[in-house]
C-alpha cells in the first residue's frame, strides 16, 4: 500500500483519484458474487474521461450524504472511545503496483491490523442496519476492496446515529472474493490505460 497524505475531499485528494478506480465504487466493477458488473463500462468511461481531461467527475451530494460527512468526526471519536484505540486518518491509499485505491475512514492498530468504514445514515436506515446486525451487502465490495488495497486483516463497519446505539461489525478477509475483485479491477485498470493512451495520442497528433 502506498499512503498519500492529503485531506479527503480536497483538491489534492481529487487530483490523486483522477482516473483511478476507488473502493467506494468497486461495486460498479464487480458484483457481490464476484462477476463483472453491467455498470463497469460506464464507470470505466468516466475514469478514462477524467484522465484525458484532468477534471474530476462532478460529485452529487444529497442532504443525507452531507449530514454523514458532518457526523463522521463524531462517529470516529465514539469508535475510538468504545474500542480504546486511536484511529489513524489517511487521505488516499494506492495499491502497491497498480492504479487502484481507497479512501479509508481510518486505519486501526499497527501495520497489517485493521481499518474502519463509517456510515452515518438516516434514523430509519440505521435501525435497519441494527436489526440486521451485519455488513450491509451494498458495502461489501467497498470493504473487501479496502482490505485488498491496504493488506489489512480486518475492517470494522460502523453505522452511527447520534441518538441511537452504534452498530460495529468486524469483517474478516474473504480471500476467494478478494482474488476475484483483484482480477476484475486489474482488467478495468488495464482498459483505462489502453484507452487513455489511444485517445490521448490521437488528440495530440491532430
């Protein structure tokens, strides 16, 4: 893993992510069953465009997402208190050898130990997570992607609402799924590189 120290959401952070498949979007490349996603081509086209233009894709943030961003520091502090740990904040983590990465909500423990993914959903959604008591399937690719990129042993998923008890679920590595994830993300990275080279060269030679 290659750590890039920057503030998440900053211009520097956006720049490092240009054209790079990121764990929060791995669900657009691979399904929870480990198959190539029907959304993959659209996501790959988006990343090719970012690389060619040097401009990040406009990011839509609804009120629930904005609320989650505001509550994240509070949730992180609650996690630290409940688990008697210090969470290391990082900007962007790149895979050792390829242009794929993740933006963890925190790294926990010594090198190779754990990580943290925080969600601060609406009350009803948080209750649904509490009732299920497990990692929501919609975040499976993201969490496994973070484990793959960072090489960590486990990842804690935390759903936080200030007026209710939190949900903290520890997710262990699924090596079989991570291998499938790596295969598909590698394919996406190769497709991005080939097409950026092809279209950039044509543009230059006009």
